[in-house]
């Protein structure tokens, strides 16, 4: 049996209070959830919705857990989050198998490997379990996919920053959690396309570096890359932990102003390196809002509101007020709109 990390009874009761009391994350920064729809409340029948993430215990998914918990507190449904202790596709598949055996109503999934989870998610859907995915735009065995933004545009923005930092020339490397991590690779694709168009004097020094969403792996593999090719002056980080691994490497080697970084990060993870100037820019979306968004869609699907899940849907969350369906022949793929870019100048606005 998987342990369910739920709110205490006191927190749950507080979360169910009406009106302006419906705000979350007193410890991590508020998200206004007063507009989250109320027709997906438990109303006497609790839905069981499990969120399965790539890896448990890192800051990104710690933040997502808060969103998952808050959805349960707001609606009275039974919601929890689990993930492997390290990035392992087989372990993630086993967690999903356990949830199928439990007979949950819905599974929200952030897959480490899309290919690895396809068969087990088909099994879940064959059993009548609703599946909602995030960071998996090419997943087939799912009811809905919710992405925070256009992935290619996200990567292009990272490259626009990195290219300027590098003066429009030189060699760079790019990290991904896995070569099968769909969103990470789409960000890098978008970055490379932008680089070729806008910074033709730059080039990618080597193949994408797999770091398995682990800051220590990032540090070690980037150190190896810079040793192999000392001409590298740029690091594009798709996984959130790269911001910490790259920052540590630049700080330890005294490479500030010589090697530049732009990538996904959180202030709680990379803030120390932003303060010192070892890295200048991180970019992210709020994982808590993404967790809420997945759970909202899952509850809507279970409660017979699939017809409303389409272009223009407002989930009542920042960045998800007007969903779009960018791929004509894939109407179950929905995008929100928005990410934030953070530097030393505005990092104090974010406390997660």
C-alpha cells in the first residue's frame, strides 16, 4: 500500500472554508484559488486521485505536492502524490501498477519515460481509470494532457537569454533528464532552432547530456564536458536540478563571467547562485499550479464534464485561464500560457 501524504484534519477543514479563505500555500507563497470551480467537490462521494511524478524528494515535486494537497483540501476529494526515490522508469511503472490494483479513480502522471508508461497507462484506462498527463505531449494512453505553455517557445526564450550572455558566439551544451523526457527534449529543440536562426556563430558542442533530474549528476557530467571541451562557454539546462549543478560548478571553478547558464530552476534551489552572480537567469512555471490543474481535469472527466475540456476552458488558476489546443488532430492536448523568468533583481518575489 502506498502511503498517502495528506493534510491534517485541521488543515483540511480550513481548506474547505468558503469565499476568500480559499487561498493556498501560506508557507510557500499564495496562489489565489477562489475561482477554482466548485462543481467538482466530493459532495458525499470522495474521488481518489493519485499523482505520480518522475522522482520524489526534489524541490520541484515538493512544490507540486502542495498543489495536489490543496486540491484535496479545496474539494474534499482524496488526493496524494507519489514518485520513485530516484529517476527510474521501471519503479514509476510499478507505482502505477499498485494504484491500478487499489482501484483509484484517476492517475495524474508526470512520466520519466513516455514509452515506458504507455502499456501500464493503457491498462489503467482499460480498467476505467482516468489518466491526465503533464510534461508528456506525445503520450497516447491518456485522457488529457495539460502543458503549462508551448514547449518550443519555452526553449527559444532560454536560448535568447543564453545567446546574449555568450555574445552570440561559442560552444554550449544542453542537459535533459532523459533522452526520452519529451518536454525536456522539446525545450532543447526550440532552443537549438532559435540559436540557428538568431546566433549562427554559436554551436552545440556535443550530444544532449542525460542527467536523470539529479543535481549531482548534472555537476559531474558538466564537469566532464568542460574538461573534454574547454571551449564550452554556455550551459542550457532543461531539468530543474541543472541550475544547482551548473551553479556549483561555475562557483567552484571560478568561471563566473566565463561560462554562462540559462535553464529551468527554482529560487529555492538556485537562489544562492543567482545572488552571487554565478548564474544569471532561471525560468520556470509553478509546479503547484500544474498539480492543481491536473487534478481539476481528472475530477471534471470523472464527473462527466469531458465536453467542457476544450479550447477556451478556464481552470481558475494563474496561467490556465484560457486553455488552447495547438495540435488540430489532438484535441486532448491542452496548453496554458506563461512562465516566469527570474534574475537576481526579481528573485525575492518567489519563495519556492
